[in-house]
């Protein structure tokens, strides 16, 4: 298992982490790991909600009009020219 050393932790943050660790019957390391894991879970949940919102907005925007071969070629040509 990998290890991580945190340096220069503000005293207030260290005290808060220490108090929370004691309240949750955890070591400082266990409390820090728990909180770090939770931030990734929250980020994943928020990302999922954001992505679903974008999907819902795209669906609600109306029917998709398929690109024609001519449209695709024009896009390709524009990209090859550097987007000009």
C-alpha cells in the first residue's frame, strides 16, 4: 500500500481533523482517508448529475438532424485547414 505524508497542515485544520477522528473512533490517518474517499464519492455523484442534466437538455432540445456527407466533408475540410 502506498503512503502519503502531509506537511504544513494549518493548526485549525489539524485540530478539527483530530476532534473528528476522536468522535468517530478513528486514528488521524483513518479519518483523513475516510474524508478523502468521501470527496471522490461526492465528485462522482455531482459529475453523474451534471452529465445526466446535459443528456436531458440535449434530448429536450429537439430531434437531431443527421449530417449529410457534404456536411461531414465540409467539417473535415475546415478542421484540416486549422478551423478557419
